[in-house]
């Protein structure tokens, strides 16, 4: 017998009440500081980096939109019509929530998300992780790839909010993360970072997503942080917890707490 709660769509409604927030930035833009700040609310769970898991699912999603298929057993694309993009999105949505929640209870977590710094690789033309040149050879611009990916994220998690975190490219380039001048030419790196961050304003949905400057975090001005982060995100603001989070020295970087 069908569970009556399932019949009335209870579980679908229960799932939809969860909100999602994603932080997009380049490495050493303050993303870890922002993650820690938001996580001081016990009802908020913003995970760290995930090796670009969701971007990898996006590349698979793109491949599912190819129109090659046939019902003939001797055809090279026999059966591909059963690889349905919409079904795939539902599976990844469910799996993504499960991975992000981990051992936390769905009853206590009202806002879920993660931060990602590897999307800058789409614009990075240097180093082993730089994908800009590879994309360009395929006839795909970094701008188009980033936009398509963010549309995919919105399809995975409807009504999610994204925080696009900016920092001066020259400051990022001077940090220890990018210090190897045998790999990174500072001027080229700054140009790539500028191109990446310039797209934030084009992608962010007005009055919904946030384009946040690193200086807001660095100022540690609680009133500005409340007005520019918590209010637009619809999150409860607790003055003492915010001050405590901003004062915490992060251990992931030897440079200082604002390099993360």
C-alpha cells in the first residue's frame, strides 16, 4: 500500500524547504573565511571544496544532450535515447544532497551548500590545471562554459543563491598559492583572474545572487557584513557569533586568515 505521506507529496515538499548557497571564487580570495562565517549558524552547512564534483557531473550532463540514438541493434548509438538528461539531473540532485549533508541531520540543517575555487581553471591559461587553452581549442570560450555550468547548478538546485567572491587580482597573485613564477607569470595570472571575476556580474541574478568584495570580510565591520551578506541571503544574524568567526585564525594557510 502506498504511504499516504508520499501520496500527498510530503517528502517532495520537505525536500524543497531546504535552501542552498554556493560560494564561487578563485583560490586565496577569502572563500574559507566566508565559509567559516556562514557555518557559525548551526542551521547552515557550507561544505568546503569537493574536487569540482559538480562540474564533472555537468560535463556528463552536456554529453547526454547529443541527439545520436537508434532503436536498431546494429547501430553505433543503439539505446542512447534512454540516457535522459532530466532523469540524470534528479539522480545527481539526490546524490549531491546526500554527499553534502553527510552525517548531519536533515532536521537541523536548513541551508546547505559548498564553496568552489576550481572554476577559475576555466579561465586559467597557465599551469597543469589551466583549462582555458583546452576549451578554446574546442571552440568553447571560458565565459560560455562558466555560464552553462551555473545554469546547470540552478537546474540542480532551483532558487539556490550564489555568492561570487571577488578580490583584487594583484593581491591574489602575490599570495603563496600562486607564488611559483616558474609556473605563473604574474601579469598573465592577473589578466586571467580579472576575466574570471568580471563574469560574476554577468552571471549573478539581480536581487538574488551576491557579488561580494573581499574587502567586506577584511574590514570585519559587523554592520556592513550584516547588511551585505546576511540580509540578502535571508540568514539569521548573530552579532557575537559573527565576530567570533571573523577573529578565528584559519589553519589551512600559513600566510594569514584572509588568504583562504
